[in-house]
C-alpha cells in the first residue's frame, strides 16, 4: 500500500524543526569563533590546547567615561596595569593572564592558586597578575569581566594578601558558563567579598559600588591587545609559556605537576 503524502501539519512541523536546527547550528558556529578580519580577532570562543581562547575587539566602556583615572595601590608598571605578589627582588617572574568570566581561568586559579601563592611567598618567583576583559564584548553583552576587575582593583588597593584571597573567592564562585554575567552584579561582588576577612572597608565598598577603578580597568584590559596575547588563561615563567590545563575540561594540572614545570624552567 502506497504511503500517503505528508499532511500540511506534518510539513509545517518539519519546517519548524529545520528552522530550529539551522538556528542552533548558527549559535554553535558563533560560539566556536570568528576568523581574523582586517588584523583584528573578534569573538573567538574556542578551546585549543586546553586554553580558552576568548578574544574580541577592544571597545570603550561607558561605565569608565567621565571618571578620573585612579590607580590602585600596590600595582606596578605603566598606569599600574600589573598586580604583583611576592618578593620584589625575586629572580624569576611568573606571569598570569586571566579573564574573570573565563571558566578555564577558574580551573587554573582553583587548582593552582594556593600553590602559586605558596611559591611566591617562598621567593621561588614573583607572581605578576594581568587581567583581560574581552569576554564582556566577545559574548555580546555583559559587564562581569570589567566589574570583577574593578573589584579586584579595589581589593589590591587594600593589600596584596586581600587581593590574593579575593581572587580565590571569585573563582571558587565563578559563573559555570561564560554567558552567565554573574559578576556583573555589584551585590554579588560585595557578598563574595564578605568571605575575605577585613576586605569590606568603606573604601572597598565605595570603589565597587561607584566603579572607581573602571578607567584603570580599561588600561588593564587594553594591555592584553597591546601585548598581542591570544587567550586566557596564559601562564609563563620568565617568558616561557607553561601548559597548565589538564586537558580534562577546565581542570588544571596537579600542584605537583605544576611545581615540576616550574623547577624545570627556572633560570639557572
């Protein structure tokens, strides 16, 4: 017996499924990334070699507009774009680039942050933290990367130890997905700061609420492009890049494996 032709209802349902699949494919393609256009990387959301490559065009931030530039205490470099931790005369330098919304950065900080602090305290190296803020733009919306960086500026203004503790707290409570703009909430950033004893000073609260360091955040974020960085997290010792992602999701390599990498690559 011959099959009957599909009904109008079935054809409509088929077209709807096809439309939904095409839209899903378009969304996946967008998340996988864009190509190099005119020399500028835009909205690359991909994973290569265990690194979250999230790069986009820099753009001016309306939340920084009209505010005076204020450099947080305890920062170094031109305009204070580097947050150092450890002994100033340390022979070796560990450079760490992170974006607050990047889950792979969270994996590195959760897995290795304590070890980095311990080794910096011991004088093995001086850790220098740099922050990228491209995810706000790459995702297409949101303020979490820049607002979290502003809060981290407020934390380092209170002291290097406070910064290191707050950095750990933020990443232990990081958004599970880049598209979650959890850190765009001032209330969330302040609530998480309660987990760092002594951090919630009037100055810290004011800086987070009023976005005091946002012009500084703009300069911090711009340095990512100026130094031709390609993604986060990026960790290097004395200029030599280290692979710190385990290859298992966002998880980092183990602390012992990290210590061996450091020992093998320190200056003689």
